[in-house]
C-alpha cells in the first residue's frame, strides 16, 4: 500500500509565503538583496508531511525539528532527523523529506535567498549535514523565529522590517554554528576556562596564585597553563594581570580616583609597579590614559 503523503495543512500550523512582487522589491534593495527570508512556517505534529523536489528548490531551506522525527534525503543519502536537530538543504540540490509515520515531527522552517546567502552558509560551515541544539539554544531559536515570523506577518511591506528580520536570522544561524561547532572536548575546555575566569573576576581586587586558580577550576597547574595559552595566548597569571589593568582603565575613565587608589582597587599596593605594568599592557601611563578622549 502506498504511504500517505501530505505536503502541508496541519492543525495550529503557522505559514507565511511572501508575494512575488515583495520578493522582487527585496531583490532591488541594497541592504536586503544579499540575504532575505522568502518563506517561513511552523508545522506541529505534521503527520504524513512530505516534500519532493527532483530539481531542487530555488531557495536555501533550513529545517529545525523541535519534537518527533522525520527524514531528509539529499544526493541519495537519507538522514534521520530527531528532536533538536537542524539541517540546511542547499539551493538547487534535489531532495526529499518527510515526517515519521510513528512519531511525526514538529518543525520550524524557513527559506532563504539573496546574493550572499551561499557565502554566509559556507562561512558559518552550515553546509555540514546536521546540527544538534541544546535546550538553551532551542529556547533562543524559537524566540528569534517567532519574533521574525510576527514581524514579517505584520510588516510584510516594510523594507526596514525586512532588514531587521534578515539580521535576526543571520544572528540565529550564527548561534547554531558557534554552539554546534564545539566538540565535547571543546565544550569541556570552555567550561574550565569560564570557571577560571569567573574566579579571577571575583578576586580582581585580591592577589591570587596559580595554585588557587587551578584548585578552583579543578585542573592541575600544568593543564590550566596549557589551556590558557592555547585559548587566550597568555598564561593564567598574565591573563589575570591584564584583567586587572582593564578594570583599572575603566576606573581611570569613569571615576576621579587617584592613581594610587586605582592601583589599590585592583589589588596592587605599589603604585609604581602598577604604573609600569599599566603602561606596558595598555600602551600609555595611567595619567596619560586618563587624558585620552574616549567614545
């Protein structure tokens, strides 16, 4: 028996396809033409959902599965799409996709076109097969998606709002790229680094040792030093001193504190040592830095 197939039409669905004449206007606009949304929608529990484009689509397609399952076939390769997975289907590539019969997917999707979409996709390395989003990323994705859908629904004829949506979708895709580009090992490195830097921030007015930072982060001295050098180009204590100088620079601009008071506020009792270190890192003495116009 042939499987049931249904292209669209689902209870509580959200769907918006921009009129052709609106798209033609966007193609002529210098700020919109490089990157814009042509179609956007949400299909909840899309039972029997199916699409087949033997010649590909004339736009790029992004599909995010929020729950349930589905499948996508590109270049004779079939990928199973599970919850919190996102896939990009390139423009002009033959493909098919559909919902699982047992647990049909709920998907957020949009179509992209423009003179720079391909470059943007490649730059973010979104041409890879699948991306997995965590819960926090899912919440941000849905929030941005719903905002863009509402803006397009209510302001479909406004160039200003199309520019806003374009930048919002770019930001959304950059979140996907950056967060999903980390391997498990890289995620662990980020967590250790964040923990160490948070400890430094909490103790910016104190004097701390390498052993203190390593113990707090849960790493050996050697591992911590290697991590900082590989991720920041500076050893931990050198990085900590630079944080102190940055904090001091803010105080010099925003307060009337003396050089000595500023030095003490970042945990340095010797104002001469402070001034030498500040000049070495910031490029000018504290008094000279204070005279430079900012903003």
